[in-house]
């Protein structure tokens, strides 16, 4: 068969072949140790990020996921850097953050019930196991934290909020956009000392983001300068597994007040006084 693009494709007997049946084949080698085939194609469609999807997303079936190292450790999960790239198009690869929730026996966060109150679990068996805090219940809870963050990220992204794009969820692993600045991981807001003009710009961004969340009935629940990233002049809110319903959770309003106090305290420490009570009242005015 000829595959010369300048000549019509023919079979061994010389007969022309319909061009729609002609394709080029490129072999792929097995991934090296420490790498795996991309899991994009193996997860269900609903476990993939919302549309419209960003241009940097790699969806090739031949792409390989390569571990680049750990980025952050936390009470519930660890975050790793992971590169996804097609070996035949390495320049089109992308580095993402892979958040992996720990197994129940390795978790150190013990206040889950305060955040999960008011949430529902699909299967009654799982709900009973959660209530009893059995071994299976703790396993379900580990998965529920990942699902909770996936749901919150997806909803926030669709609302236009400044959060990482949620790429996919696979069990207790959540892949999301890596927030970087000048080629490195963006620092936490707590690590920065912005000039007065930039500080005011940050405060305005955060007000708008919180107002949008409250208008949608959402409260971050654990907001502070340690889970907000400063990517140049842009703030990005992270760590959303504990997001609660403002009114569905009995402590939703208390959590909102605490979020306000935390961020106002940080801005005050940098020289910009913001009254936490006024901020709280302003946000509650947006509540549906």
C-alpha cells in the first residue's frame, strides 16, 4: 500500500483505496517506572472537568502521567506534581496538581462531622457506616472528601470563581490545574508582603469571590491566607473539601463569620484594616 501523500493510496493489487480508510500508525512504548498511562480515558465522563475545557488540557489516549514530586502535605491529603504528555507531542504536555486523599488509618483530621453535617450519601448502607464510624464508614469518608472537593471545585469554576480548573477525579485522586507564577508554584498569600496598591486589589478580589460563593449558598469553611494562592496579581482559592451549605449546615453562618475573621486578620497584619463584622454583613446581604 502506498502512503505517499502525493499519490493516491492503493492496495497491493493497484486498486485505489478510499482516503477515509487511510491512517498513520504511531507505536507507543510502555511507560517507564514511576509513570502510568493517562487515566483520562478510563474515568467516566461525569468524572472529567466541566466544559468549555481549557486549551492546555491533554486528552490523548497515548498520553503518559509522570510523577514530578510532592508539592504539599496536609491533614487529609497530599498534593503531588504530575506531568501529562503524549510522547509524540512532548511540547504539548502539561503539569497538574494531583491531590490524593489518604487512607482512613493515615488521616489526622478529626473534625469531619462538623463539616459533613447536612450532606447526604447516596447509598443508605454507606450512610449507616458513616454514622457508626466503622472501618467501611471511614473508607467511604475518605472517598467522600475527594468527591466533595471535586463537586465544590466544579461548581465554583462554573460560577467563574478563581479556583483551579478541576481536570478529573478517579477514586480518591483529584487532578486539577497547577497554579504557578513565573514557572514556579504560586506562593500562599500568607507568604507574601504585597505593596499597598496590590493589597487593596487582593482584598477587592476576595470580596467579590466570597460574595459570589455566598450568593450561591456556599461557604469555604476553612478560609485563611494559607489556602489562598497569590499568582502575581491574581488570587486563587484552594482547598475546598470542607465547603458547606450556608443554611443547610447548622454551623454554616458561624463558618462564614470565621472565614471573614481569618482573612480580615491577615489583611490587618499587612496594613489594610477591614472590619470583619462589616464584611460579614456585606456578604450576608448577598445570601439567597
